C-alpha cells in the first residue's frame, strides 16, 4: 500500500479511537492489528513465551476506511 502522505497525517492510538467510538481498547486493537497501513511497532513473537507488547498507531484515513467498511448501510 503506498503511503500517499499517511506518514504525516494524524495517527490515533487504540485508546483514542476507543474513546471516540465508545469501544473497549482491546476491540480497537483487534480491528486494526492486521489492517494494511497501520503502524505496528514491537516484537511480534518472544522466545521466552512471555506476553508480546505491540504498539499501534492508526492513520486517520485508515480509521475512516475501517469505519465506513463496518457501518451497516440502511436499506
């Protein structure tokens, strides 16, 4: 996916979107963890079997696309 300026646009944390959309933060993380264009930072797997810590930053355009895709259309 080409960046098309997403690197410089506003990025949301899962907590910010959870507050805006009235969802739990873990729900937002599940919605966006595999979404193309989302900035994912951290180790995806650990050798010692401990919990994995991954930071997400969600560009505004990606958040809008996911929101529009998940809206139930009237009709």
